[in-house]
């Protein structure tokens, strides 16, 4: 689904570094989400935004921050990366009133 | 807090047999229950969903059942084929809530044996 894109697709960084993961969508959806996927733990919600002025914490927001720069863009930042933030990160979008989530291709992050 | 439990974590079935994955949820306000399929190396994609005003929904070889009283719902795949091999996630959310967000289960890795 090319309507939701993520950059970078893979990233290796060192402990203590600041990194940003970016998500863009052309679906025109108001709602955007950041999830983290770890083996055996499913998809856990980090942050979500229902419109440009709305930011909400998910179940595992500690150590992360987000920015909704525009309706189409939602960025996730790790201010000081640590090894247990090594994971696969997915951005997703949904339309207000419709709960189907459309996922981006994912960003695989390795923190050394 | 809200929680969705999913079982089993891994499932292996013979091609042509049926597979069943079960989930339970804790939030009684939940009224929307989607299932996502994630093939190896790919993104999750919605395969079927059900709302709380129905007890069962079918789409070809896939069906989902919901028991609101017991707070559990299940995915049934009949006549399994190799392309059904994937990780399946259940989820629950409450539609029409201004704070609605989806809570996912931990996933089931389904393998189809030839």
C-alpha cells in the first residue's frame, strides 16, 4: 500500500543518539498512529493523533515523542536511543469514523 | 487497563484442515473487532472485522464469531492453504468514542503443513 510510506526503512544507531522516523500518507486520513512490534508482543501503541492539533500517548510512550507537522505527516522521535528500543516500527492511518487501519511498510531499528 | 489476549501463540495445521484462533477482551465498551494478517516481512492488513451488533460474519473461507457476554471472539479459517501461513492479530476498539483506539492481541503464527 504505497499510500502510507515510512522513512527510513532500516536504521542502525548507537545508544544515546537521537533519531527520527518519518511517516507520510496520501490517503487523506485524519488519524495517524505509531506502533512498535516485538516478537511475541504484537503491536503496541506508542502515540496517536486524531488531527493536526491532537497528540495522545499510547501504552508505551516513555522514551518517545511525536510531531504532527501536517495532516499527512507524523514523525516519531527517540531522544536518546537505548538497546531495548530495537524493534520494528509501524505507522498507520485511519479515517475518522472508520476503524480500518492502513499500515506503512515498517522501519526496522537496531540500537547498539 | 484495556487488554486483548490471544491464543494460541503458534498454530500448525495440515493443509485442508481448519484453524481457529481465539481472543478475549477486557473493555466492555468495545464494539468493533478486526482481524489483521501479516505475511512474512510485510505490513499487517485487515482481512475481516465484526461489530458488536452481529454474532458472526463470513467471507469465503474466513469467518469470525463474537460472544459479547463472554467477551471473546474467534477467527475460523476453513480449507487452509499454504498462502494462509502468516501471523494473525485480533484487536478490539470502541467505535464512536472520541478517544477510540485499537488494542491488538499478541499475535498467532499460523503454519500450514503441506
